[in-house]
């Protein structure tokens, strides 16, 4: 094999697509060479970060009263056919299990779940009886499967992806909406506060709602190539579902009614795509301290004479860091020092601790801060406290930087030409629009076709429109956001 | 609906089958009413305990150098057909994905993984090049799918189950065997030390090995109905697999060779079956402190007058317990006190803290220890320390009790009649046998047919046989263990 280049050096802003493909390969995040198209093997360096993301999400959801379930990965065809909009939306994308063993046909074929409403609601109809059972708040961590016909991209769009889905039932539409608000708050607590990813929640237009939903709110962020990436979404499901599945409750007055339901779906593998793309730079990954598979790496610098002493001191530091629950390793490979530096920078480890004869003498280690590219000397004794406090600062730094870049790319425009230009420049454009519901609206169709862009929706807290619709010039009735999407 | 009986009262030893079905229903561990035969919905009370089990296993495996992966749930038919013994063993049990959307046939059908050797090895052949890459130790947490034709039982045998599978490659057979020994040690650290479940590792006879394995070691425990339950197993895989998949490495001298591989498969859902069956009693579940979904429940005892005071004090205790990372809730339902007591006893919560006017005055709470059925008074201040230390003692208690019961049921017998009688009494019987390999042995076949029992194998560290084979009366060459299985 040809020797691999030591440095990672790709222009993230200039050619994001190349940067993205290369970092996935070089940092060993996912391997695309698995024998089935659209399915990838997730490797340890991404799995560890995604497991952390799962931990944050599950902890928060449990605190907010959601209980964990594990549902079967297969859904019988009859469940799947119960709600007509849902079938229409998902049917083309379903993988079907039809046989067993040497080709015996199943009596009824089973869908690999593309989403699990039709599995959860079947059980809700058994479990929910009275207003006392409500709210009924559940979730599961699971993979879902969609036979995507669009081009797949690892972590962004693949035929199997990793998510959490919450499914919840309420005694009123009002309480369902409150849940959607709570979901948006949860998204902020995790994505923005823990993962440093900025986003805006939009109420999606009619044609872009979850199949079967009455209202869809979805978080959008911007990728370095100026394309909008959809992150978690939360949906107020119409009562059509609970009517189809007979999910009913008896209220305090003894009256029977159908439940109102919601679902929320943070896709952990797609959130990971945002983490690496938004924070990374031309030298590779930069993981927020919270989810870094390794938070600090120790590089011992030694020769034959002082090897023992340096390694002993390195181990002592590792022990102190681990006691403080900091994920740490010592790099003991036979690479050169330079190779080690480049390697861990590329892998996005937040802190590198260099330790040699000089450092031991001074009782101070050299610490390299990946996010700022700066070196500093810190007392070896108590270095774990330094790393923890710098870890918090690092997340602050990444968050501020990402928010600033994101906000700079949200611009206003009042003509179709200006919108077009801004969208081409990779911006999300805010503009006036002639309709609120947008259903069957010619102007919307014109925008999406002419610009090769999509209407992301209106903000959750509605903005007051000024001026006219950029297409038909009628008085604007809503403020919409437009962007390029994957 | 008829009012549910307040007390749980089933004779675990007298009719284990009834006890098992009832506790799964009443404690809401799993719901069998999902629309597909052999698949169940796992409910929060079991999921929380199984997630804890996953945590213990993953933490330990990572410490021992296994890296986490997420492989696709589907395996292409061509991978699956590569190793002939493996195909023969698993083919009858495979679920096949053959279609997408409205019935479009896939070019190649895909198996829902029944186990993942043929997925992992495809990638090993790409990733492993040199002795420097070895040992290559991996794992994934995953569900696997088997079209069981035997009767299914929740948690014990179902068509979808939850496990961890490790897949590992080595430079020598010797190192592969060392891995198997490490796996047995891991099993002890988790099953015995954390979950209080006793077991013996047996080397399985030829006909009971994992399809494709050269040697299989499997842990057996005993269920209350006298049936042997197989727990984690570890396998030395023959080089047939690495030859089929071209998993090769270049050794230090530059010579190419095929890797030796092993796999280890602790089934978390089946381990859960052992936890509830071995520790439970006629009043319901008893969770080891380590995996209890709730470790302590607080029951406030109040009337209209002192309600506020009692609830305030209850919340203070809850806070202290939660700070100490003890999983705790206050029961605020409108059940009677008696109902609450019975309910949480049935649910297996290790400690119940009763708190009323009297307790507040005395500054001591009443604590009920589920495993001993005893009450004690403990100072409210510092009660979290009491719970933590009693938690450790509770696990000791459960472990000793389970080990004692297990060991009493392992007996020796030197004639076919005595073996038969002991097996009928639900024991594991140790006896002499005429062969070591047992392959194609008539005596083995006779035992399995005549007794409706199975030969579990020989111990990992071989025992010296005395006497004769119980069937053919030839000189015994090995010591085997026989028991009834599911």
C-alpha cells in the first residue's frame, strides 16, 4: 500500500463535498464499502460520539417524563395500511420482509419500520383507557429504514439511519402543541447547548409536512456548502391516526374521545453530520468537548534514556484525568511526534497534552487547544481541573462561532432576483409571501422550481409581514424562509 | 374492566410457567399482543434494567479493548452463503428482505441478521493487513432475528432478541483461546458479580456448537422449573471463515496467514429472563440493586392536615437520594397505602421508604428491604448512605442465595436410572462418559432421546473421569453434565 499522507489538508469552504468525503474516510467515521448500496458501517470514532448524543437525549427525555420502549423492527402490512396519508407518504420507501428460510412465503409481509407510528398506536389503543393515563409519553432509540431514491450521503441520507422517536398521546390539541414546544426546547438544550449547533425551527408548509401530520415543526441548520440540513422535527399528528387505530380515552366527565398525538424525531446520525461539518476545519475534525470520543490525548516525548520516567509521569496524568471522568488515552504508537500531532488534530480531540523531560522538570505540561490552535503551559498538578474548565470554554467558543456564522447567513430580500442570488450564495433568505397556508399556491411552486430551492416555512412565533409577495406582488400575509436543500 | 387484584401471589416453585407469564403481564415487562407472532414490545420496566445491563457490558468490553461498531441490520445473500456450516446452521431461520415500495423485487435478497459474522468479516478483510492490526477487537449492541420454529417465550426465546456480539481477530489460535478465557471472565464479572446470577461454562459437544465454530463455550444457569437456560457463549471460529472471506495478515517475518477469530454473544434480553426468574419470589420481582429501574421508592403517608409537610420532606429525601445517583421516585398516585406497598413489592424495587408524621418527628424513616421482607428505622439525615451500603449488601445476599440454590442442584450420578431421576427433579447431573469428542457417539444419542434431556458438555478445565460410561459401560473418558433444556 502507498504510504498515507501525514497531514490532512482539504479546503472545507472551497470544496465541502471533497472535505466531507475525505474526513469520513481518514478519521474512520464510516465505511462505505459494505456490500449493500446505501448502507454503511459506522466505525468507533463516530459511534462513540453518537452514543454520547443518545445519552444526552435519553437523559433529557426521561427527565421530561418519556418512558423508554423497544418495539419490533418489523411492522405488519395491515398496521401500515391503516392511515391513508401515512401510507401514501411512506409506501414507496418501504423495505419488505416477505420470506423465511429457504424461500417460504410469509402469510403477511412485514415492513422494516420507516418510522413507528403504526406500531406504537396499535399498543396505545390497548394501553390507554382514561384521562388518568394521559399524557402518555414514550420513546425508543432505534434504526429506521427507507429505500431512498435520492443520492445517499453517509450520515446525511442513507437507507438505514439512527434516531430516537418519541410518540405521545394527550387529552387535548392544546396539550399536544405544548409537547411540540417542549420538543423545541429539548432540541435547544441538546443541539445548541451541548453540541454547539445553531438552528431555526420552522413550521413547514403544507406539502412538506410529515405524512399524516397536521403541523410539522422542523429545525434547520446550514451546512458549509450553503445547503440547509433538516435536524429534529416534531409533529402534531391529526386525529386521523387515533381514529384509525381506535386510540380513545374517557375524560373526567365520562365522555369518550380520540387522543391527540405528537411525535418527535431527532436523527442522531444526521446530527453527527452537522457536528463534524459545522465545527471542523481544513485540518480535520473539531469535536465539542461534550461528545468527543477522546477529550484529551497525552503525547509522551522521550528518548531511550528517559523513556521510563516520561511514561510513568504520563500514566499518572492519565489516571488523574480518568478519575475526573475525562476520556483520555496516551499515544504509545511508534509514529513520529509530528505524525501524532497531525493525526489527533485531524481526529478532532479537543486537548493534546505534551509531556517530556522539560515539562517534568518545570512541573508544567504543554497543552494544545485544537479549537484555537494555541499552546499553553499548565501545572501538571491539578491539570484535570484545567481541562474540565477549558472544556466548558471550548464549547462556548464553538457555540458562539457557529451561531455567528449561521446568523450572518440569514438575510432578507424583497425581490425574486435578490432571493435567487442570496440562495445561490448559500444563504437562508427571509421574505414576504402572499399566503399563510401555502397549500396549492402557485407562487410557492414557482419559487421551488425557478430557484432549485425550497420554502422552509414560517417561524414558530409568527413574524409580521411587511411589503408584498415576491412572486405575485400581492400584499404579504406571512414571512417565509427559503434555502437550498440536500 | 374488572378491578385488578391488588396482591401478586403466584407459586413460583410450584407452577413456574404461570408465575413467569403473570409477572411479565403484571409488572409490565413485555406485551405479547403486538401484531406479529414471536415479536413482543419491551416495556419501560424491562428496558431500563436491560439498558443498565448493556451499560455494564459495554463499559467492561471497552476497558478490555473492544471498539464499538454499528453494522447494517441487513446482510446480502452472497455474504451469507460464504461459509457452508454457517449457512447450514442458520439458513432455515433467516428472515429475508426481498422487495421495496409497491413490490419491486430487489436484485439480491438481504437477510435480517441472525448473527453478524458474515457482515463483520467482509470488513475485516479490508481493514486487517498486518500483525500490527492485531488483535482486532470489536463489538456491537444490536438486535438479531431468527425465525424460531420452537415455541417462543418472552425474553427466553423470541424471533427478535437483544444482544451484544463481539467479533475479534488474532494472529494465533492460542490468542483466540485466550480471548475465550477473557470472555468467560467478563461473564463472571457481569452476570455473577453485578446481576447475582450463577452459571457454569461448558464446552459444548460437537453437535451443539455454534454453526461454523471449532469450539463453543456456553454458560448455563438453572431456571426455577429445573430447566437449563443458556446464557452468554463464546466461540473459537475455525479458519474456514477467514479463508472464505480472505481475512489475512502479514506476520513479523513477512509471511501471510489467515486470522483466527472468536465471537462472544451475551443476549441481554435472555439475561433479563434469568434475573427475574432466579431472584423473584411469590410476591413478584426482586431486582438486584445494580439494575433496578428504581432503587428506592418513597411512600408519603399523610392526611389533609399534614400533607404539605410530609410531601416537602419526601421531596427533600428524594433530592438527597438523587444527588447520590440513586434512582428514586415518590409515589403520588391516589392508591391506598396497602396498594402502594403491594405494587412496589411486585415491581421488585429493592427499598421502600415510608415517611409520615411520626417519622418526621423521630427524624427516622421506615425502610422496607424487599429481599429480606424486613423493616428497619433509619436516620433521615444521611439516608442515601444507608441505601447505598444496603444496596451492596442486597447484592451479596441475592448472590449467595442464588449460588447456594444452584450448587445444591448440581449432583453426581453413576447409572442411567439415577441420572434420569435427577434430571426429572430439575437437576444438572454430572456423570462419566465414554468419549471425549462425542461426535457421532451412540451413547450421547441414547441419553438425549431416552431422557428428553441434553448433554451440556464438559467443563472448561477438564475433570478427571472415574468409573464407566453410564450407557455403554466402557471406561469413562470424560465428565459430562446433563440437564433438561427449553
